[in-house]
């Protein structure tokens, strides 16, 4: 739930800030990942550079990306990572312990036994865990290394309410309930770089998050979005009655659905307004303002 945080012992290990290679290739991306695994993290300058460069690629993509896979491709779908860099370690390197054995799947674009890895990361890269900084940086680097083998969807945490939220220390009037919402991404970055003004890196984070597509279809039959799909073209026609929302953290809705509704046409995805590049907030308040975004990204 949104109140959860799970900062691990790996997250708490002392990190060393180093400069990273900006001439990104498939091989240099693997070296960067190795350095991250060894508890090195990029400078704010390298971090912002990677995010802005990757955003240039994603801004060229439509809201709905149609992907045709090759017969020799293996599609790997990855759900919410929420700041847990160890997820990437297990995916790319594997993991062996007495009580846990995780098969190594390899990097995006890596060919194993004649099969190429294609990764779909389905949003919610940040918040709750303590290493969203490394996750976002690595996803940007992998995009620059081989954009044909990695695809990203935006999740509801890539928003102003969560991942783009201003750190409490920088707010004129901090939210007294902020701690109950769990660790947020820019708070994590602030903790890593307490002497750096958040306004130096928040624009790059916003640029990257807002550039990400909303959904993907693979081979015409597999549709992937973070939150789901609208149950009708006009959501206002769906619910005939709805109870009062009890409170933000514990919403209990009693919904009766109308039977005759028009499905949401996939062709309308590119016409969602406001454009995704200008949509920072699609959360619960005001829900009606960005209702279509809310359904694709939230629920």
C-alpha cells in the first residue's frame, strides 16, 4: 500500500559518488551496472544528463507503442520495482543463496542460446525503496545503449503526487502526514545529496517521467499498461451509483455498473488530453480533470 517503505540493508550501505562514462554502448552499460552494484552512484550532473538524453528518445514515441517482436525474442515483463535496485541485480545477474535461487535472465538486448532479451518495465520505478536513484539512472542508460530492447511504461508513481513530489525539507509548509505516505523519490535523492538544491534535478526527473509512453502492445495481442484500461469510452456512463469516499487512504466504493456502455477505442489513445508531456498529476484530486489518465495509470 501507499504507506509502505522498504529500505533494505543494501540500500543503507554507504555509497560513493563517481563520474560515469557518457559514451554509452551496450558494453559500457554493463560496466555502469557493475559499478552501481558495487555501491557507486552517479553525480547529479551525470544523472540529469542520462535522464534528459533518454527523454529525447521517449518523447518521439506515441502514447501507445506498437511493438513487433521477432521469433527469436524473449519478452520479459517487469512490474513495480519501487526503488528496489536488487530487483535489477537478480534479473541481470541472477542470485544464489541456500534459501533462494534466481535464474539469471541477462541484460536487455543480450542474446542467450540464440534468444534476444526484450524487457518491458511497467512503471512505478521509484518510491518506497531506497535506490530509485540507481534504478532510474540505469533504465535511462539502458535506453541509450539499445532502445530496441527496452520499453518503459509510466506508472502512477511517476507523478507530481509521488515521484516528483518536492522533498519535505524544501517545502515552506511541510505536510505533517508525509512520513505516513512512505519514502518518496525526491526525498531519497535529497538524502543522497543534502547540499544540492532539488531544483537542479527535479526538472530532469519531470522531463523523463512525463516523456514515458502510457501503454504498449506486443505482436498485436498483448496489451500492457500500468493501471489498466478504461471500462468505457465515456467513464461517466459506467457507474449508476457510487458511495461517498470515506477517506484518502481507505476508499471503499460501492459501484453498480451499467450494462450498455461503449468500449474505449484504442485509436483514441493518442488524443488523450492534456498531452502526457504536460501531465504531471493524474491522481485522486481532482480525479475528474484527468480521468482517462487516472484509469490508465492508477486503476
